């Protein structure tokens, strides 16, 4: 049974945390820190859930009153949710948000954008018009955050379409705002491309003294230059150490991808196998059940003194590799783009083919590893032009 102190002191986790009271009432704490009262009940032999508001706007005593009122309706065979559908944009958005199954990091970003940029300005969902939404996103655009304005507009559109589907609004006003905002400029992840600075970063990473799994992932990242989210969930079943290969499904193109593992990477993985080889995850987290968090590698770089906002990120190794493989090691862009698992249409318009340039990519990955090893060891690396 909950108390005011337990509710007040409830802390968020990487996944939603549920604290149960009585009669189906519980408090759900989102990864972003938001606290929602929810009621679990059965109606017509089906389990249902409904929102009873947010804490601290709705205190524990008030939440119990709402629970009791809902149970009274149930006693008369009335579904309380049909009596309590939200009418405000915030209410509809929170109901929509609760139904999503996103990664915790993405869920935090979506809720933060709604709470900061939309909830304070949008009222009754049935009365929202295009100028109301435009005022919200123009406010962001005026601050020079055009990309954020586009993202908030997209989220508002998703909420409004949910409202339309539920009979709470007649139409999605964002449909009339196409072209109203200036095109968003793409924000690239900061990345170091100067070989001398790359050498410094590699030596800094080599001296990292944190958790073995984080250290191993941090050391491997420059050599494989996959997306950080793909690296952290690397599974032992996808790794062939004898064949020096890693095969997995990419997060963006949803296609099978092949990464040739250089001797340096195989060596690091063999060091790690006695530690995590009994689990599915190569880079097992501290709790021993899931892989390291999506923030672990960035945090490790920051502890080493790297500014991940302006200088370099783990994702930035992709840009580092793209630049130096082409400008220093002289590999053609199409081979590099295939290794980056980007969609690369060929002459027939077909997108990424996992088997294309396989041998060239194997050779490229081994040469890239030798290049990085030379930088890390302080050698004066002067790569020879490739024979094409």
C-alpha cells in the first residue's frame, strides 16, 4: 500500500516503474521522471487500464477517490474509461504516449518535447487549429532550433491523429502546415577527423579504467564504426570469432549486415568472453540482465574529458571512418557506404545489398584496423595509395 512519502520519493528507472496501491490503483514513473496514476480493472471479461491524472497535481488521496468513483461505475456495469476520456491535448498525448513501446531514451526525448513545447500552449484537443500549432513550432524556429521545430510538429501530428481515431477531434491540423516551416538543416554528430587527434583519442580510450564491458565496447567502436545502439546490443550468437565476422540486422535499414572483425577486435572480444560469454550479451550491463545502457559509452567519453556536444561522440566514429577511409586510405565512396549499412541504390535502383563488395570490405576493415593501430601506437602512418 502506498504512502505520500513513497509517492513523493519514487525514482525513475530505465523502464517504467510501477508502485501498487490497492483496488487496482498504481503509480507509474516514466524514465523521464513523470508520475501517472493508473487504474487496472476488468470490464466485460477484458483487462483494461485508465489514467487518473498525474502526480503531484493529483495527490494520493485524490487518486484513491477517483479509483473509488471508477469502481462505483463498474459496479453498475459501466466502463469508467468511457466517462473519463481526456479532452485536453495533454490528456490525449499522455494517453497516446502510454501506449507506445519505445526505447527508454527515445521515450524520454518525446515526453520532454511535449512537456516543454506543447502542453503549455495547446488546450482542448477538439478546438486546436493549424494557427495554434504553427505558433508552437514557430516559437522554436524563431530560436534557431529548426530541426527541433520539425520534430515537435511531427509528434503533435501523431497525437492529433490518435485523437481523430478515438473520436476526440475531427481532423489533424498539422496536415495543413506542410511547407510552413523552413527545411530543417541536418545536425551531424560531432566527429574528429584529424589523424593526430584520432591518435590521441585512441590512446585516451586505451587508458580508460571503467567497467570491463564499457571499456571493451569503447575500444571496439572505432574499429567497427557501427551505430552505437547496434554495438551495445551485440550478441554472442551473432559473432563468429574463428571466422572473424559479426552478422546482425541493422537498426535503420532492417537488413542483414556483415562486419569483418580485425585481429585487434577479435582479441578484445576473446578477453571479454570469459566475463560475459555465459549470457546473450557481449557488453553486459552491471545488473547482469541487459546490455550496457545507451548512455554508457557517451558518459565514458565525457569522463575521459571529451566534449561530446562539440568535439566527438561514439556515433562520430562513423564520420571519422567515412572521411579517413576515403581521403587518406583512398577507398571509393560506394564501398564505404555499404560498410556503413547505408541505403546505396545501384544502377537498377536496388538499395543496400549485404553481399556487395564483401571482399573489398573485408580488406578495407583490416586495413582500417592497421591504420588505427598505427595511430594508437604513435607510428607515423603514411598510407600508400590503393591499387584500384
